[in-house]
C-alpha cells in the first residue's frame, strides 16, 4: 500500500518560511513512513496560487480547475500536514478559506499534523488556541505534537536542531495514527438502537421485589 500524504502550505511570500516548514514536515513524515517499511507519496498544495479561485468558490459554491484538483487531493489523502503563517494572532484568512470550502465531514477521522510560522515565539500558542479547535470541529485527528517555527529557527547556520526534533516527533505520531505501527485497529462497539436498549429495562416493580419488598404500594 502506498500512503498518500498531502501537505497544505498557506505561505504568501516567495520564498516563504511557511513553505520551508511545510517541506521540513513533509520530509519528516516521508522518513517516518519509510522507516515502517511502507511506500509513501507526499504532495504539496500551495494555497497562494489558489486565492482567486477560492474567492470565486465562496461566491459560486463550485470549485474549478486547480482548486478542484487540490480539494480532491486533500479529501483523498491518508493524512494531512497543514502549515499556516500567523496573522493577527491566528491562522491566515487564506488558510481558513480553503478549509471553509470543504464539504462537511470531508476530514472526518483523517490524521492531521498542524504547523505554524511567525516572526517570534510569542505566537506559538496559535497551535492550541486556533488550529486544534478548527480541526477538532472538522472531526479530524490532530496529532499531539504541533510544530511552530519562529524566524530564529531558520537562522543563517541552518535549521534549528530543536525544530528538527519536534518535526520528527510529530511525524512519528502522524504515522502511528495511520496505523503503520503494526498494531491492531480497535473498533468501537456497535451502538444499539434506543428501542432495543429500552426493551431490556427491568420494570420498577420487579426491582422492588428482588430487593425484598413484599408488595408495591
């Protein structure tokens, strides 16, 4: 089986620190899947070229061209890596718009690794107060480790070692959610219809008799 991983990058500049982090996380996931002995295909969806198409989609309700292809890739992917720059203390409007146009339930049960970039580490809480709630609402499975990168993480001496460690840890968690760990998937028990459950309710009079009461008054 070939695992399909789609990386969604919402950077606006070229080059972009958001795209750098997206590539770092995509590479980490690729290594983590390969370490499990499985094949993987990683594709990057850049949102910047899709901005006009997204605006049109909001007005018409229909995706076209490259936007339709990008949505199809995201929906069909086994897992997602999503990275946004921080604007006004939260994800960017372009990032939010892309996930706004997905059909409700399109990401249900899909493993997602969240990442964000900003000028300083003061914005790192965006992972927990903005990104996690968004993908929880979309019913995705967000990995425990989110990856935030500030400007200093992309210094002249190369990528910060701590950033690489966080990326590798998050990638390992994403792969575990894919079921690459070899563990048996545990399925939740079937929930019975309410009528079926109510049919098994013990009458109150019987409960009293079993508790030692001679009669019901």
